[in-house]
C-alpha cells in the first residue's frame, strides 16, 4: 500500500512541477498547436498554445513508478515485474510515435503530422512487440503477463485464441484505445480528467486482484477462494495505474480550461496504450469497454460519422468526435467537459460494480 501511495504522489508532483517548465520551453521555441479550420470557431483562440505536454505525463509515469520500486526494493519488495515493464514499454513506444506526430505538426505549421499509414505502422510495431512478449515470462505458477483468451474479469475459457490470433487481437486493442483517447483529446482537460478516473478505477481493480490472488497474494500461496484471480503481477500493475493517474491529475492542473498546454498525440497515444496494456494484463479487456465508455463513445461517433456520410452523403453529427457536436449545438466548452467527466465517473462506478459483482458470483467473500 505504501508503494502505491508513493507512486501516485511522486507522479503527481513531477507532473505539476515539470509541466510549467515545458510550457516556458515550448513557448520560447514556438512549439504551438495548430487548430483545425473546420472546427468550432471558439477554438481558434487556442492557436499557438504549447503542445507535446504528454512529455510531462510519460516522464511523471516513469519517475513515479521507479521511485516506488526503489522504496519497495529497499524494504524487501520483489522489484519490477515483466507485466509492469511491458505496459510501461507499450505506453512509451506509443508516446514516441505521438511525439513524432506532434513535432511534424509544429515544424510544418499544420494540423496534420504523421500520415495515417505512418501512425498505423507505429501502433502496429508497438502492439506486435507487446503481444509477442506478453505471452512470455511465465512465473512459477505458469502465468504469463497476458493470456491468449478473451477476458471479461477473468478468462472466458470458451473463447481461446492461438498465439498469432492473440497478437492480432493486441494490435486491435492497442490501435482502438490509442485512437479513442486521441479523438477524446479535443477539449481542455477532457482526456486528462477522464483518464485520471479510469486509471483510478484500475488502481482499485489491480489492488483487489492482488488482495485476492490465487498465488502470491498477501493471504498466502495457493487457492485462497473460488473467486481468486490468475493475474501475474497485480500489485506492480497497481503502481503503473496510480502513477499514470497521478501524472494525469498533475498535468490537468495546467491543462484544465483555459489550457496553458495541450498533451498532444504524445500524451493521448501514450495514455491509450497504457489503458490497452492494463486491460490485457489484468484480464479485463471487455470490462475496460465499460470503464472507458467515454473513449469508446468518442471513437464510435467518428466511425458512425464516416460510415453515414459515405453511404448517404449526409452527416449524423454536426461534427465528430461528438464532443464537438454539442459545442456546435451551443453548449459552452466547460459544460461539455464537466458533463463528459460526469459520464466517465458513472461509467467507472458501473464498471467497478460489475467487477465486484463478478467476484461475488464466483464465490468470493
């Protein structure tokens, strides 16, 4: 528990203190955000706001995690795990892809960075590396960081996949979540605030899995209850989740409306990868759809808009992602943000309720 608190507090502090430094440096270098011409006209005033603030998020994530690990090693803890390092690696590689995208936008003074193919290739490489390695590094009980089986709260044994199918599945999950968070990052603080709540939910999920682990949990080795969890490194994943949540909150201090800095693709792709990695390593791919329902709704609105326009020549929404639909309908930006945060809180509460209900239904007590 001490490590979890340390990881969150350190990540929060690093993000709060580092972000204003980045604001000054990026402003001095002219690293300002370009705004979509076809977007809400109120957003044109944001042109020139420093971008690439995701650098603060990924830095705070790493520092928070490693400080907590250092304290754990000093006090006799097991140290970093394969699951934790794989999730961190996935998030960092995607942050690198996003950084290239942001840098090209800034250097060429346009709203488009990497083309779709280049960005997709970057996501593909990150997902393939993660998918292949996640099936390795089995512990003494035979558990790997991931399972080649579709999971809700635990593996659905009737829906198994081979290794190749699992790697393809990882690519779909990583691409979907990273793009979903990227689409959500269109209003001041919307993505950062929502992701803080989602990662906070995963802190509870992973810590509960640790407390009720089938092997290696605090209650001893062996089957502790019918509702125990076969997750390889739940406590280490809790450190990742709390460090990510702390980083988002610290960044939100400067990113809340009116934003002093944007996270850019550097942050949104990294956070999407973080959510994808946590969902796979905690065996909660389907539950994540509920907890991260806002991000799902945002990317679905884009898909619907494109499909509807190509088939009918008309638009379903005034603009996609659909947070812009409400802006163009007359809602103030802060109104959209706060109400979407409320929807995220409701989705997180529902997801945690489903998680606990499944534990009780499985015989846990």
